[in-house]
């Protein structure tokens, strides 16, 4: 990229001076955001959309969606020339979906065909790689249907309310396979001849009752939810021919205390590789499974003193040249090249920085393209490394965070880049990082006509000497000598940082900057900024180091001339809710206010896999569980906290809030509590408007000491 894109970050002291100067010089020349612009999406033209590019059509063409005649028209864009032609095929190729509980297939010709027709609901329909079959689950059994003949094949028959075939048990969906799977636990072989699937037995998993107030008598929703230390589901892995017949089970004892991660088929479909982990999650193995007889062989074995995370992918090289693994066993996530028998061939990257993900492997030239947090931990860049020589090249340039969309084959990539001061831009690049052409700039025509809040990247130092980042958004109309309230938005979970040098613009942030609120985001030592090395601190004491880091950052903030030390507020949801509860109890001498949404309050109350990864079981680590429970420090509470929870939260049960409330009431402590009937983990229903409104009211009442604006109640 061109050299003029370089940007030098400013310090927070300089930013405060700039804001004060800008407030004095331009307040009369520029306009503030109205309520409708900030909260109701009234157009401002401060920013504009970048091109909508959902995917690459092939190695030389990308798909761009353009508005025409009130609808979106797909175009195929020649990457080299920019020539656009109407793309007539479905943008996503042949698709399958569930309509009225049945499977609807839409082919490349745009014609829709109903493949099933019965009363039971089909779930997670998934096309085979050759497009001839659709696999799915129904009543917790695994099926497929042939597209051409509509012939249905049933593979399993023992599905029940506690036995699931190809449908994940809750803890696997939430913590291992991941929410994007939508509970799908089956995988096609590349040759479309076999389906691998997991079989779950939840009969020994404790039942947790979730109460619904609906109707005259209400009802209980009984869910199989293993809390820390509880029995987990029994799991086994099987492979079944697409034509039907007996399942071949992998050679494991399903009753062992173990976990299985996402499996990966080799490209020739001859082997199924499965990730295995012990209950303590400090030993991960990859087994090669023979799908014909179920025999297994260890391919990879890793142990760590704390915990190990699952591999999201195991990229295979063509022609049996091996595979790549991304391990953080050194304290930093790096790439390792292994032979197909599992032996290590070469470590490809090294250093005190983190590889994010592999985007492409050039098998012919043995070059790997990947993103990493190398130049700075607060941004991502694109790199390539030569697998033979080890030579590594940075392909992105300047002081920007980069989001990469690489073409099949790796000849081109689309880069969306920005920083805290520069609105997002989009450019088409070649594989050497050379600019082909600019595709878009999100800076709108009215960008310079509004009083925009300025955000700066800053660092703070923890009590034990670690240096970590935070961002500060200053009020747009600062007055010299005036002290302002601070609102700290937090998540705080392991490897889930929120502090990046990337463009962020939203009306809510602008509104609070206009109202005189300093808005802060902070990352702690386990956020990923310091790699796995930083995360290892929290082992067996999840939450303690994190809240101390936030306290250290807040103490620094309180010491600034523009900060009101009596109005330091934290807010967050889920893990961020837990951090907020800890801030108002463990950190009560630093934090005055908090809004804790759907918060964990004691790790004994959360699920087995997530909690034990960091804490071990309650039996193994009783002191750690006590030291990280909010209730342990409830007697220190002296500020004001708003506790919020949904009554049917099936992830972080409302039990967490109730136990904290019970403790606070017994201590005669004043707090606020809001529950949302029927809501799950977070809420995006009609109640989200009420939740937002009450949060805004809390800020006006307690941080700004202003009347709640009439515009918010309309």
C-alpha cells in the first residue's frame, strides 16, 4: 500500500488537548447528532457503506451485490480489469433450507424442489460435496435424502429425549463444536460416500429446571446441563455409508471421562481425524480413524500445564506433503508443519506475537498466507511465509487493522483496512501485496460537518508490571477544569479482547460523547494481547487477575485531571456481567457504579467444559472457586449496581443473579434488579428496547445527574 496511509497514534493527553481546542474552535461550525440520528438511524452521510462483496465466484472474479430497482443485483467482477457482468447463478450456489418443517432444495437453475414431506421437523440440512444428497437430523436421528429421487435413508434408530445422533448435546454446541453449527454434529466425507457423526447420551447429565411463567400454571423446561464437576454426556464417533447400513464406531470407550472436538476428513476420504481431550483439558490428541473398521492411531499429542484449546482447522497440504497446526504451546500461537504421520517437520513462525489464522496454502510453491498480531497486538496484518526457507513477508502496510477476504487460489485478496481515526477503506490487492485498485471508502460527504468523538489508544501498567492497552473516547465539548464521568464497557473473557486500533462508529457512542461521558474499553492480561502467556496467569483463579487489571486501569483513569473519581461505572454482559459484579464487590474501592447483565456470579454455577478449562473441578480447586465467587466479596459492596437477567436464560442461569441478590439482601445492601420474563441469554426481542432505555436512564441518573430526556420516552 502507498506510504501516505501511515498513521502515528496520539497520546491521550494530546487527544484531550485536541478535543478542547476543537470544541472551542468548531462548536459553532459543526453540528451534533440529534436523537433520531443517534438512536433511530436517521441518515447523516457521515459514513457510507463499502461495497457488499459476499464471496469470490472463482480465482479471478468476486461477487458484488449492487442495489438496482429496489433490489440487490449480483455482479461478477473481473479482479484484474474491474469489468462487471450480471451474475445469473445463485450467489451461494445450490442451497437447502427448512420450510414448514420440510427440506427445500434450490438448484443452480433457481428452481426449488421440496425433498421431504412429513410432520417431523428436519434440522440442519447439509448438502454433500457432490450435491447429490442432503443429510439432516429428525427426532434426534440421522437421515439423508437423495436430491434426484427424493429417496430418504435413515441411519440411526435410537434417538430419544436423551440420545442424539448428529445433533449436539448442549455443552458440545455451546463450548466445543460452537454456536455457528446450530447443533449440527455430522460431517460429510469429501467424496460424499460417508457421513461421520457424533452420538450423544445425556442420561447421566443432571437436569436443570428453567421456569416459565406463561399460561395459568406456568411450566418447567428441563434441560440437560452439566455444571462444573458434573457428569458430562457420553459420546462416541461413528461413520456410516451414504447408502445406509451399519455404523462403524471409532475405537473409544464412550463411558470414559473425555471430550471429542471437531473431526476433519483427509482430502482422499481415507482417514477421519478426531480431536480428543481428557476431562482436565491439559492433554489434546489427534487420532487418525480408519472409517472402515474404527481402528485408531495417535497422530499428534500435546500437553500443557494449564489448558489447551481446540484446533479450529487442520489444513492439509496436497500430495501428502503434510498438514499445519496452530499451537500456543510456547505461550504464543504459531504455525507448525507436520508430516502426515504426525512427526514435526518445521516450525514456520516464532516470536512473542500471535498467529490468528491460515487463509491459504500455495501447495505448489509451499507458501502459507496467514493473519497475525505481529506489528502491534491491537491490529491484524497479512503475512506469507515460505515453508522451505522460513522467509516471512508482511503484505499489508501502514498503521491499520486489516480484514482479509482471500480469493480461491490466493492470487488476489480484498483488504478492508482502518484505524481508530481513519474510516474503513477497501482495496483489491495481489498476492504480493501490490495494490490493484481501491474499491471503496466509508468516509461520507458529511464527515467533516459533525462534531465527531475522538478515540485514542493508550496503555496502562498493572501492579505486577504488565503493559496492556485501552481506548478512550473523549467528550466532544470538553471544558477546561471540568471533571467527567467514565463509562467502562467490558467483556473480559479469555482470548476475547475488545481493544483494537480499528474504526468504530455508532450513534450511541456519539451521543454519550456529546452528553459528556468519557467512554473506555480495557483489555486485561488474558484478553489475547499477551498471547497464551498472558492467559496462563488466570489458571485456577478465573476472574481475579482480570478484575485487578481493570482496577489498575481505573486507578490510572481516576488520577487524570478530567476524570470524576466518584463516577466510575462498569457495564457488561455474560462474562462482562461477572466482571461488573466483581468490580462493585472485589473492586468496590475503585468502582462506584455498575450495570451487570446476565452475569455469572459463581463458577460452580456455570457449565463443565468452559469452567473446568480454566478452573479445574470444584473438588480439585475449592479455594479457587471461593476466591473467584462474587458472593465472597459481597460485604465490600458500597456503590450502586443494576442486576439484569432473563428468566429463561439457558446459558447463564438466572440462579446466578438470584444467589447474588439473596446475599446482598441478607447483608442489607441497596441495589437495583430488573428481570426479563421469557428471555434467554441476552435479548433481541421487543424487550431490548426497554433494556436499553433503562440502561440509558441509569447513566443519566447516576453519571450525568441530568433529567432523563423526554425524547427517550417517546
